[in-house]
């Protein structure tokens, strides 16, 4: 598979990724085991039969010994409740629910709400076609150039010749990426050397910028050097000093929120047809039939694009009515925030596995690496149970509590909790508990812990017949 498929770009676009997935599904005849066009409405554990009873919105019923959720961490769109949206006379879209057909922005007045990673990537594309684009920003964000481009023939040959080593390297690193993090502290080198490294990383582009020094996420003083380098870049790119200042992040350290990468994002604000609105200074009051009204006045629009992210990690799971032993709803069990063991299982919900669930590295990593590790662990677990005549597995409540404490400890050893507006904490969804959800202890370390648990006869789990 790796040898016969050739990627065209460093960051392939949506269509190419879809073609790849279809190719994989066809090659391995996967679609025969997949039911499409189906939305699960509920899943309830039947203790007497030791089965999960799954129901769909279409009224279908299924029974399964094991229920494995692979619903994704970022699949439940967060559409903000802004008064008047139903009255808007134009079209509106959420980037997480984009229509299959292209949206034509040509000659339109477009409002884009949100400047997270998707908003940052959408802004330049929309601005190229729109008559005017108004970007509504709540929180200024750091962003590194993606430096996307075609993959050359020689580079492709080298990748294909070294796939095994590349994947081994990815599995052995903190974030699941196949590159090393520099061993030095940002404070260990002279300023000239530090700036030269940052400049090289900026020109290289992509997520490797974080690997310039080892302590950018553990030392505030070290992080300050990277944060200020990026701030200076923003001020140097954006010609209007007032706009540059609005785009300059000041309320969180670099990479404590999900670090976006972009293609000409900051340059886009030099265009005559792009306006930036700071909705902390002039909040959105309502959506009107003609556009968006802030405290500073009404902005006429033909299209509104919500790039407001997702109800991350817990949202896709809680969107289904999942009920464990004694009919306890997962929503109630997680009322104060998600509690799991290894991000794989929840006490009181036997035989329920959560791929990249809260409490696992998930969104802090290269996601396919995290997904593969979970799939392999769950597969091994079920195989172990079958071989030993076991029918049921769930965490000991004490083991889950210890793991939650460890997840918090790992987060607090980094700068990540300093970003108060981060969706890692659920801060983008009103009323959601403020809990740091992913595991920040590193992908390789986490995989080692999971392997040790399995090797010790699934320590911390209760297995029964």
C-alpha cells in the first residue's frame, strides 16, 4: 500500500485524502463491513445478557459484546448560539459541516467567525474570491507558515524507501511526529543562535517549529523567546500597525493552544477587501436578516462562515445517549468532566472502548499514530479475553481516579493549562466543565504505560466471565 500510493503535496488537500481513503477501502475490501448513512442515537449496556444494545435514528437495533467508539475528537460542530441566526437572509455554513459541493464566494460579502486553525486556513482562500471578507476574531493566535508544496520525485523515493524507519520514529516521539526535538533549552544558547534557529524553523514551516528547543512547552521563559519571535513576524508582515496589534497574541504562550499552520494568513490582512473585527472590543450583539450587528454597528453580509471549532473530545461521545450499568448515562458520569482509565475505558461501562478518548494523548499528537496505538491495544485486549474465556472488562474506579490525577499532573507539568480560552479545556463551549482533557505526558511514554498495563494482566481493569 505504501509503495503503490504517491502523495502529491506536503499537505494534501481534501480531495486527494478522500481518493486515498477510497483506494485503501477498495484495496482491502473494507466497505463490506461498514454501514454508511447511519447515525447512532443510543447505546445501552444490558447487564443480564452482557451485551450493548445499539439503536439508530432510523429505528434499527444492533447487539454487540464489545462497543468501540471511533467517533473522532473533533466531529461535533460547535455552532454558537447567537440571537437572530434563523433570521439571516443569506447562506451560512460551519467549517466542520461543509457541503459536498463547492461554496462560491465570488463577489460576495462574507463574514468569518473564528480564528482557530480552520479559520486561519480558510481566511486566505475566501479572501481571494470574496468581494469583501470580514473576520471576527475573539482571540489572536500564533501561526507558523505551512510551506506547502509538491513532493519531488527524489523525496518521494526516499520516503518510500524508509517508511518503516519513519513510522518507528513517529511512534517513539512525544507528539507522534517522525522528527527529533532539539536537546537544548532555548535559554542555553546565545540570542544570535536562538534567533537563527527560529528563523530556519520559520522558513522550514509546519509543526517542526516547536522542535527548535526542548523546553518550549515546559519553561515559560523559554517559551517567551519563541512567542516574541512570532509576534515580531506578525508585526513585520501586517502593514497596518493597528491591525498587526489586533492579530498579535498576548494572552497565552505559543503552542499552549493547538498550534495552527497557514498559507499567507497574516499577509491576507494587507488586502483592501479584508477587515478584522475584534469581538472582545466590540462584541457581536445579534445576527440580523442583512448581516451581523456588533456594539459598533451592523455589517452587511451575504454569507456567514462559522469557524468556531468543535465540542471537542467529549462532545461526539455525549451526542449519543450512552448508558452503562444500571442505566447510568455517560453524560451524568462525566457531569464534572471526563473520567476514564488510559482514555480507553470508563468505570461502570463494561466492554465500552473509546478510541482516542479523553485522558489519552489524542489531539496533542499526530492523530493516526495515536489511533493506531489504541486500535492495536484494543485488538490485543479482546484477543486476550477470547483466549482466556473472559466476557467482560471495565476499569476499577480507583484506577480511573488515579489516571485522572495523573492526567492533571502531566498537564500541570507543562504550560498548556495557561491558555484559558483553549478547547483543550472545553473553554469554547458555554457551560462545558473546564477540565484539561488530553494526556500531555507524551505519546511514546503513554504507549509504554499501556503496554505495561496489558503485560501485567490488564492491571487496573476488572475482567470477568
